[in-house]
C-alpha cells in the first residue's frame, strides 16, 4: 500500500483501502471526532493516518455493519476491550428486541391494511357497540392531581396536565371532546371532528407564562372506524388476538433520542429530560396532533393511558391485566393497582373500551 514516504503515515486513499472505509466516510468520522487523522497538512488539508489507527477504523466499520449509531460507536471505541464487548452485546440484544417490536408492528399494520381492503369491515354503519370505563388516580407522590380521563360509548380520551394550571388544561381538553359523543358521526369525518375539537381546546387552554399545557390522546368511534388523535406522551394501545400493540408515538425529547439511537428504551425512565415534550396542547401555535384511522373488530380492547401508567408498568404486565379483566371497569382498576405496586410516582389516568357486536 502507498503511505506518506518518510513519515510512516498513510494517505487517506491508502488508509481507506486498508480499513475498508471510503474516503468520504473517513472525512465524516473526522468531522464527528470519531476517527481523527494523525496529521492534517496545514496548507492543503490532506489527511494522513497512522497504521496503528487501522484497528479502530476496522472496529468502526464492523460496528457500522451492525447498524450501530455513530454516537454509540464513539462510546464503544473509547472503552477497554472487555467493557467494549459488553457494550456490543448489550446493543445487539436491544437490536433484537427492537426487531421483534418492529415485527409486531408490521403484523399490526398488515392486519390493519387488510381490514381497510375488506369493504364489509369498513362500512360506517357496521353494528358494533363498546363497553367502557375510565379512572384517574393522584398516585402516591404528587401533591396535585393533573390527569383527566373520559370514556363513553363512542369516545375514549386521556389528558395529562403540566405546569401551574395543568389540571385545568387537562380538564378543558377532555371537555372540548365530550360533545363529539352526540354528533351524527356517520355524516362527519372522524379525524376532522377530532382535530377541530382539539384545536378549540388548544386555543382556549389556560396559560401561565407558557409553562402550562397537557397531552391529549383520544379515540372516536363510528361503526367499525376509530379516529385516533394524539399529541404528547400519553399513549393508546390495542389488545388483539396476537398481542398488545402501541398505536401512538411519543412526542418527547426522550423518544427523539431513542429514535436517533442515542438512548435505549431501558435508559429512558432515568433520563433527566424524560418529562420534556416536543408537542403538547397549550395555547401555542405549534399544535400539531397525529391523526390516524383504525378499523375495529369485536373482542378488541383499547387502552388509553397517561405516562403515570406506561412509565412504570411494563407493557407485558399491562397486556396481562387487560386480557384477564372481566370487563373495562375491572381493567382500569387493575391497571391503576399495578401503578401503585410500582410506586405510583405520578398521577395516573386510563380509559378502556371493549368493542363488541351490537
């Protein structure tokens, strides 16, 4: 290979060939501080690398082939071999868990799309009914209670308030949605009705120096169709024959770090910014809810909850409680009991709806 005569250093081209990394990748890794050249010519900017850097470069290449994010690779490269091996094993275990979660989500989406392709299941006048229950609890630590929840034959909703007037913001959000129970939903678009009601609540929400607001997650039913509205880090789940699926994505700083590969789901509960939201309902101009249509079938159970439940109770425990309960009322009681068993450090709000043939 060609190096830099007289210095023992390798040109970027020679180093790229030896390390199986492209010159473009080497320049990126230099910019990120991941693989800094041994020498950069002050006049022409040419990068040169020491042969001893090949081991680190090859490790970077292997870790990239695993799909490891660059920020994580930087951490691994700074470790001694033993801890580095443990870090790689932990990353791969998480990657396998994430793959399993994506597989479950793919199965959910396949089922959902097949339902939409079945005209008999997507007609708005399908004869279904819904059993329902909602409950909130202050928890064991918080002095104030700022969660709100509602359940009716057509509407499920939860809101988690924050700030000085958070309780009023959450209550106002739920109150803005309640009139939807009495609309002729066969004549309106579910998602439009949800968004307009939530937008009115957002504009009317109490403010306290911009530090007050709430999350809002809601399901509105017409026949077998369910309109889903979501903003913040409360969650919606559906229990089907194949398991419990989360159908919302948190609008939070922690979730963004997980999405970028800079944080694992296991690390999230202890992160100092776990309470920071990227989107919320609170009178500001950045109100941008997620809106989706789902197709329901008899026997399914839907759970909406604030992070006072999902943040402390594992998904498999929620699934078991939701599946074992005789009905929605027992389910919400059991779920809040699980939060208490986990210490209930936050307010808890949950609503459960069970779809049945009319």
